[in-house]
C-alpha cells in the first residue's frame, strides 16, 4: 500500500518555507537599507571606514545590524534548501510520524486548524535546525546577538546622542523601525522581562522569606528527630497494629521505626515520617506538633 505525507505535514512544511522566505526577504531589506545608509555618509564625511565606525554609536549599530542580518540570511537560506530536498523532507515526515497510507488518512478525519499547523511547524523548525550545519547553536547565538543589538539600539535611542540631521536623520529612523519590529517579534519575551523587572523587589523578598522559612523548618526537624525515639523493630515492641500508619506496610524485623511523643500508638517507619516531616511538622494521625 502506498505511503505518503499527511496533508497536515505538507501544509506545515509549506508554512515553514513561507516563513523562512519572509525572514530571508526581511534580512535582505535590512542589509540593503543598512548599506545604503552607510556608504554615502562614509564616502562624503569620513576619510576611512574606521573613522566612520568609531565616530558615532549609531554607525556601529547599523554595521552590526548588517552583519547580523547577513548571518541570519545564511541560516534561513540553508533551512529553505534543506526542506526543498525531497529525501530530507520525506525523512523528516517519517521522523515526526507524518507518513501514512491513503486509507489511514481517509479514516483519521483530522481537523487541520491553525494551532495544529503552528505546533507541527515549530517541530519541523526544531528538527531542521538540528540537521543543518551548526543550525541549533548558530540560531541560539544569533538570537542572543539580536537581543544585545536591541539593548544597544535602545540605549542609543534613550541617550539621544544622534544629531538627526542629514544622513543621520535617516539612520536614526531606520534604527527606530528595526527596534519597533524587534519588539513586535519578541513581544512575549519583553512582557515577561518587564514583569520580572517591575516585580523583582517582591520576588526577592519572597525568595528571602522562603529560604529563611525553609532553613528554620529544617532546623526544627533536625531538633525534633534528636528528641524522638528511634529503634529497630522487634516483635511486640510497639503498641497497637505492627504497621506504619503512613505507608500501611507491616514492619519487618530490624527496620528502623519511630514512635512520636503524642501517643505510644503513633509509630511509623523512620523513612516515612522523615518524608512526612519535610512537608509537615505535625503528627499524621492526631495533628499535634511533633
């Protein structure tokens, strides 16, 4: 029976290729505008590229944006080439379990909504990045560089060091456009970062309280264990049923058992009561403080 890729996989793979193509176009646009804004200023106002680069932080930012975009272009181009090879595409579908015969596809009746396509597209992206040369780490490094460039550009924007006249007028608004698009691309990450910054004092206080409370409880458990009577089990050495009230298992000869001071009938395995005391400092049966 003929096996073929599922329709969901084909749609997700096409979505992945379209997304990479758009990213490739975006990188080409940044490179084109960046070079267009760099060359006239450098040729007209500066004697050398090093003088142009060191004179203004905005120039440095644009140069690095062009370099970063070029490196991104290599990544997206490699991913597109990889997915356009029929053998790679088929092997990836097989790995993701997206190869089925026609009868199975007819009986499955998948509801191919945008959420399913988005999830499978992310899986394809992850697998492709592992397969292309240095794709996984290469992508992570570029992501870190992108965030550093965003912080650098935001610092230039807030410091207002640019004159915003002549060529620098267009360079400044080129930077603002890239920053706005970066915010849109990583809006979830930035919202979380802002939330963490705003509530960091409360988080720090909570962590201090948690650490102090945890250390206090731990010390109390150690002191309580020193006061309690631990003994090896022997027949008729405990009152009541010869079993642990926590795990409900009968005691075996030589096992370490512990009897609490609240009642001679409240006895447990040492390991069981120790695990209990990690989360609670009261007797499991009568709830009195240990």
